[in-house]
C-alpha cells in the first residue's frame, strides 16, 4: 500500500501548477481504482463512488484542451 507521509522524486516537471494538479488528480484516481479492485478481490465491501477532491474548474478546462 502507499504511505501518506512519504515523499519521492518527481519524474516530470510541470510547466504550470494546473498541470501538476491535473497530474496528481490522475494519480489519485489510479490509486483509488487499484485500491477498490484489491478490496473487491478480498471480498470486502467498497463504497461507491470514492471521492477525490481537486480544483475541478482548472482540471476540466485542461482536459478539454488535451
């Protein structure tokens, strides 16, 4: 599993803070999906949907421009 208090070297450099926020939202989504599938595999109850909090206005705008 992952640790909330850990830090690691960034693999890429974001040109804008919006890009960094978007990238972190994507990573959080991937980790949520992985965790959900792992819990399903252990036959544990999973609450849907799993909330992920971010600045939606900027992320939606960035996703539309990709």
